[in-house]
């Protein structure tokens, strides 16, 4: 069988562009409208995409004066979407820094049952210091310690999911036996960060475990992904950078005794689509013209760990710290700093470049040109698929599904129908049975 794309729809409010809420095609009320998200999930399912994904943070990440921020807690929303879809995978971000393993394992097992085996967990360590302040901390937890906690967190979660054997439930009315003896077990975990007795109070779910997704590209993040992840959401601006990341992550995965094919690499892409290239460029420029500079400046300051307030927008960036001194999102800091240096961007130009995808690659063009760009990265060792981040929602997802996906299908690069029911089947990952085997 010809190798084919994996496509995930990253659903963010009314679009990924920070000015999406101001565009005539969007309705800012959509950020808390279940009907809006139901429609998006159904559109993605119509396109036979592998999954939809909801990001999350544990603080209001930005100034609500200038953007339609906030919205639903993702697991709650995905449970509602499970009831109105049949095939599409449902991936939610949940932090390992400000949660505990037992309730997180329970929530994902519940979502997997409710959806018939379509749950996925995007594992993050929370890169924004504002999140720490919502949990009684004056300073953010150190980067390396966050990843050490994440390692043990995931170890405990796996033990909890595996505390019910696949054949534990007998439901034998005649014998009066619901669960067979010895097939539901305590885990009695005692570690540096957690002490958890178990077993989980949810029966083993259809997939055994949710699909494990990771989104950090720092040194710690890559090592974590190589040990645990089955899909990786990443951000690169150039083909060369994407190829280097892809090669490095696959090699790390092999060094950890896993097949390189055990992890799927999905770079983010913001497709700005028009019936002509000029129309796509015009839409891109229209969105840039709707940006609020004060919002973009604050977001850029956060990415770079440097207060840019008061600096001339048409001047260059000031001297920046080294990546080792950043305690937030290290990989995004480096991507943005490198982008500014490589292209000689002023602060204003950098704000414009980041408005569409916060560092993810923005491609403006016709459906054919978007398909060409995706195919190039896919065939040149840079990606196993893509994290699709429409600048406007729902229109950006609708045009991608209706005009780009058919091109990929004609080229034999993407499925024409679902061949499995679980998210693991969509991504080619095995369904786990007892003890994770």
C-alpha cells in the first residue's frame, strides 16, 4: 500500500489567525458555541481526517481586550463531540505539571469508552508562567523538572490503564462473578512525584490507552517524544529544518528501542486558500491588516521571554537571552528568534508573520499549491502528515476539506474512506491489551 498522509484538524476558536475574530467570515460567539464545534468536527469527518485536536492552557493566554480568547475545557467538549461523530479521532491537551495521574487516566479512559475508541492525549508540561500562578506558585516549575514529572506521570497513567486486563470483565450472572479474580489489580506505585495505589475505577477502554501525542521540540521534549509519543505535533518554518527534526526524532526513537515508524511527525501548517494565488494573498493581507499591534507585541514578548513594550515597531529585536535561559517554551523561542534573524524582520514584520500560526508555517495559495506544498514535505522526509491550522473557522476548514483533500485523494496520498473505527487504527498504532502489549 502506498504511504499516505495523516491529517489532524487543530480547532482553535474561530481560527488560528489572531485577527480571525474580526474577519467578516467569523462569529466570535463561536468560541463557546457547541454547534460551532459540532459543525467543525463533522466537516473534518466528512474529509476522513484522522482526528480533531483541542489545545489547552491553564490560564487566559493573552489579553482578552484584543482577541476572542478562552472557551471550553477540551475533554468536556470532546465528550459532547463524541456523541455527534462516528469515526474522527478526538485529541485533547492535558498538562502533566498541574494535574494528577489518577483523574487524568480516568478522564481519558472515559472519553475512549464514550467515543468507541477515539481518544487521544496531547501531553504537555505547560510552558506559560501564568499557569503556575493559578496553582499557588510564585514561579514556574523548572523545565527539566517538568519533564521528569511528565515521565513518571505517564508511567503511572499507563499502569492505571493496564490495571484492568482486556478480558477482566466476565459479567457472569450465573456464577455471580463480574470481574475475574486477579485481572483487576492495584498498581501500588511509589515514586519521586507520585504515590498511587490503583486500580483505576474505569474498565479497560476500547483502545486500552489513548493515542499518545506530544508537542514539545526542545531537547527534553524530543527525548520524551522518542520514549513515549505515537504522534508529534511540531513547528518548522523551512523544509530543511523540518527534515532535520524528522531525522533526529526518528533516530532518537530507534535508540529507545522503538521502530521509527512508531511515531508520526505532523508539522503544523496554516493554509490560506484562495481560488487564485492573488486571492489567497489578499486574504492573508486582509487578516494582517486586522491585527491589533498591542496584542501581537504582548504575545511576541511572551514567546521571547523579553519585554518588548515601548520599543519601535519598525526597529529590530533587542538582544535576546539564550535558549538555556528560557523556562517556558524553549523550542518556540528558538524558532521565532531564528526566523527574525534569518529574514531580518522588524518587530512589526515579525508580529505579522506570527499572526497566522504563532510560529507554524503559513502557506498562501490555491488548493493545488497547498497540496503541492504538503506533498513536497511528505515525500522529502519532513513529515508523516500535517496538523492543519485554518486561519479562519469554519470557512478555512471547509475549503481545505472540500478543495485540498480531493486533490490529495486523486494523487493517492490520502484515504477516501475510513478503514478502521479507532484513533489508533487511523494512525496505524496498535491497540494495547493487558500490560500494554
